[in-house]
C-alpha cells in the first residue's frame, strides 16, 4: 500500500510540468482545469437558472411569468442570438494568439457574465408590470446569449484543443468532472437550508434567497475560473502558418458532409421531451410538502451525487466497449427507469419523494454518463471535420448549431402546450380558487399534481425513445479517431516541410508513425482464444487496434494508387493546366458518371461534385465589388503579421513585469506607462491589419478555391511520392 502511494506521489512530481510518454497534458494543467472548473460550475449553477426555458422555476414560479409568455420571449431571445452566435464563431476561428483559441475567453467572457447575473437577480421585479418583467428578463437573456454561452463554449471546448488523444481527453474530462461538480453539489445542499433561514418556510420560490446567495457564488466562481486561463496550454494539430479561409456559407457546406455532427445533433433535436419530468421532485417538495427543508437538502445532495459516479467508471467502460455501445445502452436503460416513475407519482404518503429519488438518481446517473461523453464526442467530430475538409472550424460548429436553434424554436412550443393541456393555465387556476398571476399554484391540488406529472413522464419516455434512434448510426470508433489524428499529423508535417518550417521533432514523430504502420500492416487481426489471461487479451486488443490504424495510415499514403486518388489527381492537374478555362459542365458530367455502389464511392462522388460547384462560388466572388483588392492577395503576409503579434505580446508582458518591479521599488513609472501605451496602440494596429488580411484572404480563397485545392492535391501527391526524400 505504501509503495502504491509513493508511486502516485512520484508520478505527480515527475509529470507535474511535463506530460507522461504518449500523453500531452501535464498534471499541473489537469489540476488547473479541474479546480478552475469548480469556479465555472458555480457560474453555470447560478446563470442556468436565469436562462429562458419552459419550466424555468426562477422565471416562472419566482418572478411569476406564465409558460406562454416565457415561450414568447424565449423565441425572441433565440432569434436575437443568431447573429451573436455567428459573431462568436467567427471570433473563435479567427483567434490567433499566444494565449490560445479558447483560454482568453474564460477571462473576457466570464466577467460580463457575472455582472449580468448579479443584475438579473437584483432587478426590482416586485414593482414591475408583467410586460416590463418580460422585457427585463428578455434583455438580460440576450446578454447571456453572447457572454454566458461564449464562456460555456470556451470551458466545454478547451478540452478539445489541449490534447489530440481521444482517450486522454476522456480521462482528463473524468478528473475534471469529478472535481468541478463539487460546486453544484455544495450549492444544491445549501440552497434549501439557506432558503429556510432567509424566508422562514420551505419555499425555494422567493427572490430574497437568490439575492443573498447568488452574487457571492458568481464572484467567487469567476475568481476560481481564472486558474484555467493562467495554467493551461492549447495544442492543435495543424500546419503552423494555417489560416482559416472559410466564410459561414463555406463552413456550412463543409459541415454538411460531417455525418457524425448531424447524427449527434439529431439525437438531441428529436429527443427534446426527454427532460420533461425534471421539475417533478422539486414540485413535490414545494407544492405537496413531501418532506422538510433538511430532508430536501439531503435528497438534493443524493440526486446531485449521481453525476459523480459516471466520471469514475465511464473511462473504463469507454476503453472496454467504446463510446457508441455505452451511449446506446445507457439511453435504452433510461427509457425503462423514466417509465417506472409513472406509478410513483400516483402514490401518496411520506415515502413517495424518497422512492422518486431512487429513479431520479438512476436517471441522473445514466444521463450524466451521456453528458460525460458529449465533450469527447464533439472533439472527435471536430477531428473528423478537419480530416475530411482540411479546416479546423471549431467555432463554426456553434454557428451551424443555429439550425438546431430553429428546430428547437418549433419543438419548444410542445412543452408549454402540454403544460396548458395538463392544467397549468389561468382558467384552471381561477376555477380552483387560485390567483391567475401564478398558474403554478394549481400544483397545490394533489389530484391535478398527479395528473400533470403523469403527462410529463409519458412525454419524457417518448423523448428518450426518440433520442436513442440516431445513435445506432454513429460508427466513429476510438480507433478511427486515433488513425485520423495520425493522418492529420502527417498532412500537417508535409505542408510545413513544403513551407520550410518543419522541425526535427515533427520528422521523427512522422517517421515513427509511418514505420509503426508498415510493421503492423503485415499482420492480420487475431481473435482471443479461450484460456488467455486478461493481460494477453488486452495486448491482443491493442495489437488489433494498431493493425486497423495501420491500414488507415497506409491508405492515406497510398491514396493516389487507388482509382479515386488517380481520378482526383488527374482532375487537379487538368484544373491547373487549363489555359482557356475549365469546362464545368463536362467536369460535372464525368464526376456524376463515377460509380456509387459503396459508401466510400458515394462519399468521394459527393466530395468531387462539391469541388466542381466551387467554380460557381468563385465566379460570384470575383463579381463581388470588394474582390478587387484581394485579387493578388499573398497569404505569406500572415507569417509576418503573426510574428509581429507574438513579439508585441512578449514586449507587453516584459513591460508589465517592469512596471510591477518599479511599483514595488517605489520608482517612477511614467516612461514605462508611455511605452505600454505605445505598445497597446501598436497591438491594435496589428490586430486591425490581421483582420483586414483575413477578410481579403477569405475573398481570395473563395475566388480561387478550385485552383488552391488542386495545388494542395498535387502537392500532397508529390509529398507522398517523395516521402523518404522529404523526411531526410
């Protein structure tokens, strides 16, 4: 036992600042990501209760806005969020900073989110009319659409760029989730007890509770979250001088080919009713007096604790069975346990809420297992996008997710309609002797309470069943993801080598990957034999995985020996050598004549059709009056601008250190402040130049994409053909 503990401390010491062999993230960054996540989760715990949604208890029960009005302002909030989401996506994909793609936004988006949250809580709703209440909640939510969602996106997505290793990402996310969920657990336990002390009764629907508790949680959460900003480093596999040259339309066309994005998105879109039952246990406490405040604190703690356990055993399940199997099985089990809640809500007695807790706990456990895998799934999907399109467009996935927002707008009307039909409406409230100002008061009636809850559980079962259907079509395995990352490293290396900026480290890594693939490609997969030890079976699985990866890597290097590769090379050579212009109709007819008997053939045919359509986009771009200045754009200007940006950043850091030292020594800092002011001005000018260059680059890329892609294809062919010469 002592030896194991000593080994743990030894590993922590050895790998605190340097990652273990085969990994990318040192323990210091893992600890910073997890502890900083506690702060982010405090912010999420508070602000998520302020986000417009049907069934939101803070907006509905406490502020007193009825479901129909919530749905109306929810629609406005989502629609106004469309351009803000597009802006957020553009900012992420245009980010080029020593600080990274996501790290800076933990700081710059966290502070305004906290200020908005405090403002939301302290707004004087008591003296407002209903229209003013609705307008106030709407305006705050428009702010949350940008700042809070940006913070959430940065926190959730940073794991995607800390490591290209999908298993490592899963392991790190497990540690992060276990630690960061301390904050909602603490808040969930403390809230009902504090509410009892503040209000004198068991109600959670009193604004005084939130005004006392939320501001300190938001401020402390923000301060803790800065640990992520200070102590992590992003690592993206792509060429060093790569610049995203895609507009929103281009990105949408690229993602349209990403089947895994649509599968996972569709599962969420059609399973929108799955969480309909979420408020039932809270309603039992508030409206049916099912337990005391202290008991409800314990119940909340137990229910919240359910999200801990998947973080502990999910990495093992994923390693052993793969994400798809775990996701499908957990969703199927979830349907069963939601259905078992139906007879419970029809029961009476003091034990009902405890029986309900059992099923809620299991549901939370299974749901958390799915939520645990979401970041890893999304990271794999983004790797696949880069693999098929050559572009790393993480931010654009949020913008393209607006398609889901439009669908959600339509589907979100279903739940308030269910509420209305079930009895949560003004006419029912008045007929039962309650005030029309808060229709939720009808839940004090035991019969109506049971009726409403039964309807919501049935709706949840339907939603859970629909949610699982698309998951059967998801086949992006962990092995495929590892192979894709290896291919991306090879492509990035050759592009850097052509530009004369490849490093000896890159050369060694690519040589190792290729030589390993050649060694395993000569072997055939083996099935486990009876009598094999656990260690032997594990080694066999690892060897079989390496064999599959080897086939994909060598398939990439031998791509131009295949019929598809030869066709694409000949097509690219025609594009480059065409003096009198390309006959688009002829090229399209040849491509449409390609075979489409296998999934691979269909995918290649679709990709080549999209390539020919690029000519039409190019023609429209050239006709654009803004294109003239981009006609002869030289993308090498980015190397100079980026180098200048890095130099300015380092100079600013050096001057900041000098100012700090001068203040400590009580020296005059006027000259240093002037120097800092000049550097800030220089930095803004550089940022403006980069922004203008990006704009011209996007126009130039759209106008010349057929030729650019053709040159890339030919260069890729030459690189693979001369592989040994380039690595030498």
